C-alpha cells in the first residue's frame, strides 16, 4: 500500500519544514475536491489572505478599492470660456500630464495639451485638485488685469450717450433732426425709423452722442438694446397725444437699465396740447416733474418750431455732469455693436459705439463669434476717421463675418488666443443650432396627427441690417397659432442670393426681402423655380401680408347663401328627359348653376343640382320672382305638384387665424 504524500514544505498553513504536517491532530486529511473548493473560495475573496483565514480575521480593503474622496477646497481660480488644458494646469499649479491623466482616469476623455475644455468639464477637473472655479467671459478676463492696473489719473470726462425713446409718431426722429439739422425722417420709409442711428452733436464745446431707437411696437427688443448702452434717456411724449403703450415700454426699459430719464414734451405748438395732462399721466407711471416737487426733468419742446432745443441740450449736459461720466483713453478700445449690415462693396459693416478706450485703425478685435481687424472707420456723417474715442459712434470695416447686434467689441493683443475663442464660440453656436433642428420622430408626428393637421408657412428673411432680421423673425414667429405655424428657416442681412432661392425651393418657402433686392442670378433661378419673393420697406406691411398668407393656407369654409324659391304648379313627364316641373318663382331668383333643395311639406326629400332651366322653350341662365319657368333636377324624378324648390349656392369663406 502506497504512503500518502505529505504537503509541500512551502505550502502555508498545512506543511512545515521537512514535510512535517501541521494540521491539528485528530483531523482527517483534506481530499482533492476539498482543496479545490478552498482554492476557489480564496480566489473569490481577495480581501482575505491565507494567514488571516487561519486566524479567522479579515484583511482590510486595499487603497485602490476605496472610494476616492475629493480634496478640500483651498483656493479659487478664474477661468474663461474655451480654456485649454495647458492654461488650466497653469492656473491650478499642477503639471499638464497630471491633468491629462486625471481626464483619462476620471472622465474617460483623451485630450492633448492644447485641447479646449468645456466650462463644466474644466470646473469638475479643477474640483479634483481642490479648487473652486469662477467663470467669466473672455472679454471680462481680458479686461480684469487692465482694470486693476488702471490709474485714476488716466480717466477723463467723456461725452454722455443719450437714447431717444417714445411712442411711434411722437416726433423722436424729428426732434433729433432739428438738433442736428439733418433730414433723417424724410428718408425713412413710411415716416418711421427702422434702424438704430447714432449721431454726435456739440453744445457749448461739449459733445453729446444721440442714439435714435425706433418707436414702432415691433422694435421692442431694439429699444431694449439701446437702453443697455446709454447713460441718459430722453423720453419723447407728444403734448397732443399723451402717454401711449410704447411710452410705457420705454419707461420700463429705462428703469431696468437704471439710467436717468429726461422727458421732452413735444408738439407744444399744436393748439390741443395740454402739458398738465401729460405730467399727470407720467406721474401715474412714477415720473414726477421737478416743478411738481419731483426729480424728473421735463422740458416742453417743439421739433417743428425748434423751440427750447438749447434748453433740452443744457439739461442733458447738466444731468451728465451729475453722473460724472469718465473713461480711460489709454486702454484698448471696447464697445457695443448697435447695428450690422452686409454691404456689397465693403463687406460686413458694423455700427459700433465705443464705450471705453480708443479704437484705432489696424486694431485686432473680437466681437462675439467674429474676429476682425479694423481696416477703416467712418463717423456718423460718413467721413473717414483714424481713431474713435470713448462715446463715439463709428462704422467699422474689416470683420470676417456679420456679428450679432448687441455683441461686445474688444480689442485684443493675443490674436492666436482670440481666434481660438472665436472657433470655440462658433462650435458652441453650431451645437445649439443642431440641437434646435432635430428631426421629427414618429411619436411626435403621431401626436401632431392626433391633434389635427398643422399648416406650416416657411419663410426666409433677408434684410439690409441684422437688427431688422432679428425683429422680423420674432414678430412673424409670434403670429403662429394652433392652425398655422410660421417657421423662419433662415434670417440674415444682405441681398437675396441664389442659395436662399435654392433653400426656398427645397423647403417650399417664401422669401421676404426688406430693403434688399435679389441678385441677378437669384432672380433668374427664382423665376425658373417659381419661388415667391416679396420685397418690402415698411415692417407693418410685412406682417399684414403674412397674415393674409396664413389665411390662404387654411382650407376654406363653405357658407350656404340663399338665392330663391319656386313652387311646382304642374309636373310633365317627357320621354328620354324625365320629369320637368312647371314652376312659378315666388321669391328671389332661380339660377341655372344653383344647387336646389326639394321641400315637400316640412321635409326635404332631395338635395342636388339643377339639370336644366327653361323659359318657355329657350334655355335661361336666371329667372326672377314673378315669372314662370321649367326646371328639371339631375338624378331625381319624383316631383309632385305643390313641392317647393329652394335654391342656394356655396360660397368660400376664408378662415380667420388672427
């Protein structure tokens, strides 16, 4: 009989040196299956080693299996949009390779050292290294160091920026016209201002910058934008008309912007003007005149007679002195885009109001998602200038694309970083646009079908300036309702191009041109493809026409219109013709093209069309009351004496959508 082999000398727990067994006496030797089971248990329980098993204790979990706790926040860093891995590592004070490793380990993101990080990802990554984040825009970060280094000695008094607001046709542009002795109002289509104009005037050797905002109801957003860049608001109220809806909106915008208000009560030369009534209406809105014990300056003026214009300008200068408006001409220029348009000869052109610093020809600048270099500048009278000081409106040439109205213009020195920010903003805008243009799912289509068929009116809007495109898009989109939906597929500034026509062809859209015309090739393509191009120069004409187009999209409603009544006196049976009723027209007229209803007693026995109408032996198109006639009905021969024919027609009545 063979002797059982003892445990290996190095086997822990069961064997010792020289093969001496270490099992407690009295226990049977483990079988092969038991040994396999024990090994499997040890493999599936890595937290227990063999020595601990013998002692009946558990080994603590290793560090790599513990949940990593975030370090405590011990500092705050400031980051801007489009920050790179390298820039974030410098702000955190860690090596870039550690940052890249953390990105891979925690976020599963493989990035290079020059990779642009999303703001949320950069914030989470900074938290991994014990830092909190203060997020600012690139322009704010760019100007922080300049603001800190700015010396109070460099500040000089700047001209006040004054916005003229008020209701439509209350004389805002005419008042500004009288101040600067130009004929602006006569050039405006329909006598209303449809752009933001910026003009500079001089009084007592001091400059004042005026921004004229439109007063039409559709331009609420443009008026709000004008209030954001202004220092003082002149509220124009007609003395013969009083406070109107747009007057209240202008007051709300001025109060929201936190700027002082000067009221110019215009048209005091009219016989029905009443200053006390206007002051009472303004008092009800929270504007109490100085002569009534309040703090709001109110000046009665007449733009037509040029009355008290000097007094109004003196009040503007007085209020601006109290505000103590200052700027630093030694720092890089910054401003706001008041208007943007695409000029055929000059390319993208932006009207910029310089708020601080000096904008010079040759400066590189960033404007939203547009990078540019100042190639040339022109003042409000069209004269070229080399420099634009604070509170100066200029037209700027040299943009790579058309900026959005309201964007901030910031002169930059690091052009590489500025271009990187522009690319980042373009990618973000593209992602937002793609998210908006998601295709319809089957579930959404089914839901629409359940609710009822929704008609779409597709539009492509091209205007001379960017602000009008924005306003028209908002105005026309708001016309949508539960029957017709207005969809603006594309809106922009510039002439109508062939690309616009092709887009309209593919989407069955109407092209709206506002103060622009189609290019020659675009017009020929539109004629060939039967694309409807509508050209306008007044905004309320556009809205009226779109309303009519919306009505035309809906299926017409048919309305029954009564024509006449005839009584059957005798019925004749004619071979191959059928029954012919000899009738007397007792009311209205009977027409050959009318529909007819056969009434017997109180019941309608048949409704159909008149097959033939005769007067004696001749065909008749119409028989009037008091005359006899012969009538045969298509598809009905069961006629009896005493029956009554009621004739009517179905007229189309367009549905009302507004």
